[in-house]
C-alpha cells in the first residue's frame, strides 16, 4: 500500500461519515474495511435518503475524497439513488 494511504483512508471514512450525519437522515451506517490480494477496499454504506450523484454538486466532500485517492493511485466510486441510500467504495492498490 502506498505511503500515507492509511491516513487517506481514515480521512475519507471520516468525511463519508460526516456526510451521512449531515445529509442522509440514515438509521444505519456500515463501514467495511478489508484487505485483498489487489489492495485495500473500504465501503461505507448507509440506508438514508440517498441522492442522485449526477445531479448533486460534489462539493468539498466527494471532490476531496477523489483527490485523496488520486494521490495514492486509488479510486472512489459512488453508488446512490434518491430514496435508496448510498455506498462509497474506495480501492487502493498494493
């Protein structure tokens, strides 16, 4: 894992949880961190109100997550829909 990636993962997780607390009106959040042969995977899933990624200004939160992953060679994917919760998927290669 690239140097500093652990700190980037922590910051992304903090930002995602902050976004859930501020915007999602979620009853439950699941944080799943796992190590696989290809690297490290982090999923943050909530059961909140969701949003439409293409219709929402990414603001500082999602933009910052993407910038952090660019520094490590990783990726961020957002899977969300209005009324259906959301998932933030982060992958950092080894």
